């Protein structure tokens, strides 16, 4: 298949699974980190996510605040999935880059940290009014975004946009 060819899957049929796979992997990673690495609870994690938009009162909220955090998480996963699928859909060079496993891996290694950098340096500070803190958790996040966000995102998009025979 030529890398400049139009993607095989319609845009929305590619976006939906890319989004859901990305959101699920990130959900599991974030929850596991919160519970097992940081000694918190899943509810506290998702209330914390809600607090970035709805303010500190979400931290003491109940099930509604947890649901708000999960919905925000889904919206963020949708945004990053949409950006990648759209870029791969319209940009033949990106489709060419993800054509091989090695190329897709290289793109994922760049896209995951990019996501965390934009979120931690721009989106979250704009939403909360607080500057980022560059401690161990920040570095764990930048590293975790590769296996738990961008690898599933890029490889799912690759399979859907380029078809099943892309293992070169």
C-alpha cells in the first residue's frame, strides 16, 4: 500500500476505537498509579481530575465528582485521539512514518511526552492557575504517557488507517 493513499477506514470509524482504546489504557494506568504507587484511591484520583476544571470543592465531592473526573478524562483522550487521527488522515508523511512498526514506535515515543508536556505546562496550569511541579510524579507521567497513552493510540490508528498488512 502506498503511504500517500487515502486511509482505508472512514475517519469516524477510525476515531472511535482509537479514542476508546486510548482512554481505557490511560484510565487503567492513572488509576493503578494512584492506588499502587501513590497510596491513594481511585475515587480521589478522579475527584482530583475534576478539581482541575470544577475547583477544589470537587476534591471532597462524591460520586458526581468522580464521574466528572472520568468524563473530563474521556474528553482529553478524545481530543488527543482526534488530533492524531486527523493528522494521520490528512498528512501522508505521518501515515508514511507509522507504516512500519519502528516508525510507529518512534512517533509514539514523541507523541506521548508531547501530550504530557502540553497538558502539564499549558492546559492544567491554565485551568487551575497553578504552575507545574517538576517532582518525581511529573517525570513518571512523562514516561508513562508512552506505553499507556501514545503506544495504544498510535498503533490502533495505524491498524485502522493503514489496514492490517502494515507490518514491514
